[in-house]
């Protein structure tokens, strides 16, 4: 009976992993705050700008380090673990480092990125990141690695309004020359507006060159001094998102949930710590 179950479920499980890997963009979104707001992160500066729009790092005033974990569809083998670090300097801009690992021993993807962002004036920033992607498939397939570049800009033209744009894989890097398989090139454009000190609304569009455009929106509301409520929506396919965030001095914690119409629920948690004072 156990052998029969393995024959039935293992192929299904492998197909699911391939579906997630292919349908993803190899640049997995990181940061539970952004995910709970419909994955709108291109316009909002934070430590997790290392994965959404590196220009946002230039707006940071203090060094931060953070950890992130996503339990995709509540399947441990599809877990995504991430580490991010940002180091601002008064004269040289902000340096960032991030590492992502998705999958399990038989199949996994990893990405390490080194970023740099700089302010130009008081309201405009640009950022760039050089990544190295590696895919591992067990047995005879082994490892395959490729460098990728991404670039972004972010502006705050008036108080409370943020506008951001980002391009991932600007060089259209290939995973494999033989099959001409490329890592997706993805464009993102979005804006966020703080209608008050307690309410932030964000909208964003994302376009893979080979896929239909995705539209996203999210709202963040500060319920208490240190407590934030968030919700959002993603199209193509339609996914609902929600979560909470908590701040306490140098410490931040965010939890997010994303519902997929076919594959079910994913949960995420992010924590970060400020390494210096303002």
C-alpha cells in the first residue's frame, strides 16, 4: 500500500513543485508586510526593498537585518527562507545584501544579491542589484547558475506620495543555452499614498514579457500605536491577502496570509531589527 501511495502522490507532488517554480518569477517576493498588501512593494521603502525595488534602500536612515519565511500552500518542501541586510551611509549611499532559498533537497533554487542605492536630491533615488541564481535538481541534473541584474527608481514628489518602478533581469539572462530557457524579465510600476498618518493605499502593476499583466492593490491601517492591519488583492489569478504588523522600538514583526483559488493558503512571517539608533 505504501508503495502504491508513493507511485500516486510523488508524481503529483513533483508536478506541483514544477508548477510553482515555473509560474513564479524566480524573483520570489519577500516581506510579509508587502505580501499582506497584495504584494505591492515597488513604491514603499523598507529593508525588504532588497527584493522589490532596491532604490527604496536609499530612504533608510539606519542599518537593519531581517529574516523571512514563507510556508507556501502549507507544504514544507515549498518553503522559502530569506535573509536581508541594509547598511546606509551618510555620503556613499546604502548597501544591501539578501539571500533566498526555495525548495528542498531534491529540488531547490537559491539567490544571493548585492545591492546599492543612492539618493539624488531629497526626493529621488535609484538602485541596482547584481544577483546570482542557482537551481539544483537531484541526481543527474545537478546545479545550474546564472548572474542576473535588476534596477529600480523611487521618488517622493510630494509628502505622502511614493512612485516606484523596477526592472528585473534587464539582460534577459538565460538558464540554459541549449533550450533557450530564460529567467523572466519583469517590469513593475506602482504608487502609494498616505491619506493620513494612519492610512496607506498602494497600487501596482507587474508585467512579465511572456505573461499577462498582474494588477495589485493594498491598504495598511494603523489601528494602535504599534499595531497595523493590512489587506490586499492580486489578479491573474485572483488572490486575497491579509495580515498584521507590530513595531516595538528597534524590532518589527509582520505576518501575512495569501489565498490561491486552486492551491490554497500560504503563510509568511518576517522579523527585522534595527542595528543602530536614528
